[in-house]
């Protein structure tokens, strides 16, 4: 699986997106990340492993704690990929708006002639 695929696969799960949203505020322990969820610590750890292998988080060791932190590089790469397509779609919508505007102007001009 390439890195972009791994990023989008990790982001496909709402629990993992919520974990990333929490990590925007700063690093957190596994227990802190598990608090808002009705799931076991091993289940949260599985989500963290997916996020870590996708490069979206990193974990370090601080005595007994293993704090997690957000790694923005992979999110930035996914955003760059999405941005290219957003620009394409915006261009398509602008052309459609122009076409619809021209059609409306022609209809209005035709109605005025009658």
C-alpha cells in the first residue's frame, strides 16, 4: 500500500479521525486518548498502530508514558492531493456557472422579444 492509500485508509475510520482531532491540541497518552471512547485500551492501541503506520502520529517513550503526537507531513501530502482535484472541480463549476448564466441570458432575451 502506498503512503497516500495508507493515509486515506487511516482517515476512513471516525475513531481515528477523532483521535487525530484530539492530538491537534497536543500530545496525549493512550489512556487520555481512550477516555472519550467506549472501547478497551487494546482497541484504541490498534487504532493508534494504524495511524502510526500511516505516518499520521508518532509515539515516544517518557518513563512509563508513551505519548502520541500528531505528524502533519502525511496530512499535508493528502491535502495537496485533494487540493489538485478541488481546483479541477472549481474550474468545472465555474464553466458550468458561465454556461447556465449564458443560457439564462438567452432565455431572458428571448422572452423580452416576444
